[in-house]
């Protein structure tokens, strides 16, 4: 049975630039799936990064 191919950024640390990009995209109202795709991370890794850095991925409702 063949092994799954790991992403190119597997195991790499999150840079300050990536963290700022995640914060900017979340603040702009993008959902977590779109943010993960933009940053080039999996949804699971994005959730872990957000949890570790106390970033809420919850989309704010428009008033």
C-alpha cells in the first residue's frame, strides 16, 4: 500500500508573516476553509495554529 504524500510545508513552523496573513483574512470575514486555502495549509493545521495563537476563526455576522 502506498504512503500518502505529505504537504510541502509538513512540520514547518509558522512564520510571523503567515500569522499576520491569517489574522488579516479572518478579520476580513473569510471562513476557515477559504483562509486555509489562501495560506496553503490544511484545515486541521489552520485550526491548530489559530488555537495556539488565540485567534478566533468564527465568522462575525453582518448587522
